[in-house]
């Protein structure tokens, strides 16, 4: 065992969204003598593959997951005398995080474990913000009787672990059970605010939402050391994909791809631009305009039954498996919206990162009388009825073709829309004008001939 080597144990189950960012923040630490051990519970997304691409070599698989057992297996595969336990979705805030944990655990020979501060994300729920901001304050404390210990962001000594392992059988609170046993042996536990991480969810059950909102606002004002975090767009690889079937219609004698490309290329946040088409002439046009072509899509993706989701899922496989390109975020856009605002894509990306949603798309508020046809002669009214607009809640009409931002893992499941959707309201009604075919293009061109 190497004296100053720190072994970092990361437990994962479908953490593709976070694992790359977590590892990169570890690699930027000022303390460089560490190893990373990934203990994965047979993720069915790209967690393990992504970890390997970011340099992780030690991968431990656990079939029947128990949190304490996973930690024990990770430590057994490690070589350091000090063990850091970190959740895959916990992101070290600064480059001294690892140094601070190491110095704190060595500040007292009776310390068995140290756990660090956890700061909510900007998009964390009010109850999670409240819980994290209350529990993880600005005063360090030594615990001789209190067995609270949170190993989402912690460090322990290997020799103490060899004396007392984590419980292999419990479903949760393995960290507090371990701390309780440690304290019985006259060891001590320490909390430090010096080694903070961003953590998007809390540690307690949710309560009354209105009360939580008020409490959270007060706590956020009091807490000055670390504010809720927002992930920078530069931490993610963002790929915009435009699916096009057949020949591109023309608008004002300019093909629609060229007409809308100015608004697309004006983005400051998008990293790469692709067109997914089945037509060689369309592919040539796209290349001339500056778009990339991964591969001409297969004919079975252009049948009446094929969907945009099918195209994106196929395209992602080509990017990852044939081009070795692994985007974190897919931006879906269609050529049928020629009047898209130049800033819209970046607006949506900001909303996506700030909301923590699986999917973000633009939407417009609609106050019209609206019905849904359930069956023949069976209409169900969707709006609130014949009341003045100022008292009426609007319907939100999402427009995925105008711009749909989603995580890669959602696309891989053959979907554009994840479980948590955020509709970003925009007021530019012109952006919603859609040109589906050449007849639409001719009609709108005629109407706009003097514009």
C-alpha cells in the first residue's frame, strides 16, 4: 500500500449524464496522487464506457447492489491508505477539494472519517436545497457521539475500515451505521466545509412545497460561502442534428436549409452541426453550407412509418460507433422553421442546464378555445372555458422542431423527450411559423413578398 495514494471509490448505476463531468473535476485537483475505482451496478447506459474514455481503468461490477457492499468491494480493489467515497453525481467545486479532505483526515489520529460540504445545484428542488443548506453549514464539527456521516463526499482511513467494514446487507444509511460502530471504538468523525461538492438532490423526505420555498430563500440569503451551482455549457459536448428527408424545399428561391442556417450557426454554445439525410444532393448542399454528414441514412428510415426518434437513435449509433464521437447533449432542429430567432438555440441550452430537465423545448402560451377529439363526435375541451383571458391559465404548445434539447441517454432509448420536460416560453410568434413543403413555401413567400 502506498502511504500518500488516495483511492477514490465511485458507485454508479446509469450515471452517464454525470460521470464524465465528475471525473474531469477530479482530474483537475491540485492533489495528483490518486486512483479511481468505479463500482458499477451493471448500468445499461454508457456510464462505464464514458468512465473508460475519461481514463478510469479499475472497474468493479456488483450484481446484487447493496451500498455498503459496493464500497467494500471498491476498497478491496484499491491500493491507497486513504479512501475517498464520492457519488457519481457529486461535483467537486474547487481544485483543492482532494487536498482539503486529505489534510482534514490526517489532522487527528483519532479521526476515522471526514465528510465534506454538499451544495445544491441551481435547479435542485426547494426541499433538496433546504436539506443540504441546513445540514451542511459553515462550521466544522467533531462528532464523538453523533453518528451522522454522509459518504457521498467523504474520506476514511483504510486501517480503520479493515477493523470495521461497511455493512454488506443494509439497503441504505450504511454510512451512519458504520459511523455508529466507529464511535463505539472511541474514534471520531469530523464534518468540514472546506471540501465542498455540488449535489443536485437532498438527503431527507420532501415536505410542504410552499413552506420549503420560503425556508430555502432565507437559507440561501444567509449562506454566503457557496451559492447553488449552475453547470457551465462548456462542460458538455453539444451536437445539433437536423434530420432531412428527400429534396430540400425552396423559400424565396433559397433552399430552406440555407435560409435557416444563419440562425443555427449563430449559436455560441453548439459544438458540432450535423445533417441526417437520405439524399445525396441534400448531403452535398449541407456540406457546402458547413454541416457535417456522419453517413447517409438507411432507406428503412425514410418510410412513412419511420420516426424522427428512429433517425436520431440510428444517427447517434453512427456518431458513437463509427466516428468515435460521443456528444452529451443532442439538439434536434428542423428546416421547416425558417424564421427561428438567432438566439433561440442558446436560450434553450441555458434553460436546459439551469432547469436540470431531461428535455427542453420552446413553447408558446395559447389562450384560444381548444378541444381534443377523443373519437368521432366526442370532443373534450382543454381550456378553462368562457372566461376573460386575464383569469385564464394558458395552454402551453411545445414545438420540438423549432429546437429540442435532450440528453444523449434519452436519444439512445429511441425518444426525443425524457421524463422531466421543461417548456421554455418564448414570445416571438414569428418563430413558430412552419413551412412543411413546397406549397407552404410558395404560399408564405407570396404573403411575405413585400417583407
